[in-house]
C-alpha cells in the first residue's frame, strides 16, 4: 500500500519555493488538475508522484508523506 501524500505539505513547500501550480505540474509531468487534487487531499499522489515532488522540492519523500498509509476512501493514483 502506498504512503499517503501530504498534499498540504507539498503545497506549502511549493509556495515557499515560489513555484506556481501550473509550472510545478508541468515540471512533474502531471496535469495542474491532478496536482491540485493531490494538494487538496482528494487524491493520493502515489510513489512516482511523491518521488518527483520530493526531487523538485529538494526534500525527502518522508517529508511529504510523514510515513502515513492512506485511510480507506482515498484512492491511490499512479501516472
């Protein structure tokens, strides 16, 4: 089971780096809608999303997941 993505943490780190949502999504290879849904906690980014986000945000995957496993009802999304 994939780790739960901390969407709020990703958004905060992205904003601190001054990266707009559309640019972040483009750099990651995802649609802005998908990134927005992850940041809002409506979707789980999944392992590939987490790896790409951590790289762009200069952090560890643990920093944007907290090691939490998703609760039932949050669907894992892979790209």
